[in-house]
């Protein structure tokens, strides 16, 4: 009695191949864990994840190649020729996977986004800044400021508009503030400026190390063009501008620059709270 086969391959070889693939996946995961354990404290989580993923893919590639060539003993040239139309159909059906794979390679080579970067995308449903927590060849995993995990196909990182707050180095925040009725505008503006000048998270109120990091970012050619080659911190000084003036109300626009977009809401809240407290202390009632 002939040995049972599936598509011309012995059943025993198929079972061995499945076992070998399972063992390969286990070895790849073990390799990832060991590399992370060895490098996390020495080079940081960001580089550790990239290195661990690289070795994980190498183990997977070697394991799959070994299984196909030496366990199943497939002739790849003959297999490719025999697939014919079926192979073309499979290629079309997996077009999205291929696009995400190619996009993943482009993102990795261009460093469009990297691990631990804070980014913003129109496709993020919560419309909040999100941190890149995992990068693979087909998808990118983000965690927004509310703790939601968002899985983004890599194709979207190439075809959609992505704002990378981390690589930009700083972000402008505009805070509308209604001028209290009957209040002296100059007095209110002074209160606002005094409060902002004391906040340690608002530029240019940063430590020397951060100031050096910002100046390094400003020296990048694409950033220098945006700021007319100004390599100083004066351009980040807070401003209180008139946003709207009508017979019914006057709206001020408080413009500040911050480094850490993930704390934007907290920084705005702290500034507004202190401004309101100071207005109340000076007998000025908000609208």
C-alpha cells in the first residue's frame, strides 16, 4: 500500500513540517525575549525592541526556509511553475498583506516613525496623540493618552498624513480665553504671562539640557526653513493675541509652545487653573 500523500507530499513530512514550524515560532519568541532581557537596561527599550525583532525575523526566516527545502524537500522552481494561475490568484488575494509588508520596509528605512515616538493621525478614532509601542513588518501598534491600543496597518503610515510630534521636537498650543467683562485687558494679559512664565513645561522655560536638544532640532535643514534659520529660543516666547472682538465679547488667544504633546491637556488645565485663581485673587470675575 502506497504511503498517503497530500498534493504529492507525504503526510509524515507534512506533520514533521508543522512540528518544525511550531518549534521555529517558539524559538523566535524565546530569542526575542532573551535579546530584550539582555539589552533593555543597556541600550534602552527602543533599540532593544528593534534589535530583538530583527533577530526574531531571522530565526523565523531560517526555520521556514529549512522546513520548505529540507523537510518537505520542495523544488521551488518546479513549485512556482506548477502554481500558475493559482499563484496569481493568491497574490491578488494577499495584495493588502503585501502592501503592508512593503510599507513596513519603507517606514523602517525612512524612519518615518520609530518606537516610542508620539504621533497623530487622522485615522486615530480618539483624535489623541498616540505613542508607538510596537513596529512589525505589517502593522504598527499605538497607545493613545487614554490607554487605548490602536493597531494601524503599515500601509496607512505611507498613504495617510502622519504628524510625528517627537521628531518635530515641539508643538504649538493655542488656548482661547474670554476677557472678563469690564476687566483691563493689559492687566489680564500680564496675569496670563506671569503664570506661563512660571510653568516648567512651557518653552522657553526649560532646563539647559532640553534647550540644547531644541537647538539641535532647529539646526535640521527642514526645520530651519520653517523658522527662517533662527537658532534661538526667542521664537518660542508665549504670546497673548486678540482672537475675536465684538460688541458682546473679546476673546484672547494664548499661544504657547511645549515639548511633550502627551501632557498637552494637563499643561493647559494647570495654566487655566492658576490664571483663574489669580484673577479671583485680584477681584476679577471671569465671564
